[in-house]
C-alpha cells in the first residue's frame, strides 16, 4: 500500500485541502444560525476525514477527481453562505 507521501501530487492534495479549509472557515464566520450551519456541515465534517483516510490507505484518486471533489465541497459551502445570508435578511 502506498503512503500519502508517495501518493502522486502530495503537495497538490495539501493545497486542495488548504483551499477547502479556507472556504470552509470563511463559511463559519458569523453564520446567521450556528445550529443550522452545524447541521448542514456535519456531512462535510465526516466526508473530509474519510476521503483523507482513503487517500492514505486504499484508493488512488487522480488530480482531476480530487479537484472536482474540492470544487464540489467549496461550492456547497458557498451555497450555504448565500442561503444563510438570505435567512438573515428574511428574519431581519
């Protein structure tokens, strides 16, 4: 089994993780409803460690696959920001 250090694009994986964590941290900044934010992000909180574990142990993802996974996760976080802002506008 290949370790992550031998995995293709180790720096690329860490770069994508850093990009996602930046977007995700931005989404946690002053949410309209912290409870709703947590409930909508609990799947993301579970998904990232599972993907990272699979990268280390079993599956070899291509750089394109990793890019699309990161894009999807960033997109869902950004949509959550937009929804929370609309929620804040409705409740005043």
